[in-house]
């Protein structure tokens, strides 16, 4: 499996070697030793999540606070998304910065988003099914949300004719407020 580190090097794109023939295709979507060798993180995934979103749906930017921070390995099994990770690690050289990657059923790429990052995505295709593994269980009392359009982050979301954001995500906080609570918490 090939891998590419993004501008924030802890965020990694994995691209599998795909074997195509007259029957279809085959690829290895996860290999624990390879994952651990590239990321330096143990592959202690405890939960798989699966979502379906229509065109223009924007989910995020979600994260969980310590002690239940989540790393996520994200892939798309149907459709296409623009996937984003925002560094919210206090003291990090890249705190407050973001990276993004197009993930699709066609390109079969996966994005590793380590603990200490907020995550969100925008559905670019008519619909998209997204699968992601997490390193800790969902803990609603520790979840947080950053505004998807936070002017301090300035994510360059792809143009779309509509953006659909849940009521909960519309109430996301500014990154500067989140970073203040993370530094003091």
C-alpha cells in the first residue's frame, strides 16, 4: 500500500494496490503492521462507523476531547467526498491549520486522521457512503464541533450548488474558543 504524508505530516493518505481482472477488483483495505509502521500508532480500532450523505451535505468539524480522543481511518465505498482534518493539538507547530483530500470509491484512497484533529467532509457526488474506523468509542459528553466556515481556519471547500449542514453542526464553536478550552482543560 502506498502512502503520502500531507502538509501536516501526521495526516496520511493510504492508496491500495488494486488488482483488476474480468471479475472485478481486489485490494487490501487495511494491514495492521503496515499502518503501524507508517503512522507510528497502534491499530487499536474499536468502532466502525458508516454514513450515507446526499450531495452538498457537510458533516463536521467533529472531534472528541481527552481521555476519549479519536483517531479515524476514513474511506469512501460509494461516491466522492472532500475530507478535511484540522489540527487542534495545543502546542503543535500546525495548530489551527487544515489539510484536505478527495476520497472516492473510484480512487480507493483512505485518510488517516490522528487523535487531536477535528474532522469533517463535504459530499461532492449525488450521494456518498463513508466508512471510518475509530480508535475510541463515541463519547457524547466529550464531543465537540468547530464551525465548518470558521474564518480563522479558512477551509477552501470545493464549490457546490448547495451546502446542507445539520442544526447541531451550525452551532459549532470557533477554533480559537476550542483551543482555549483544550489548553486549559
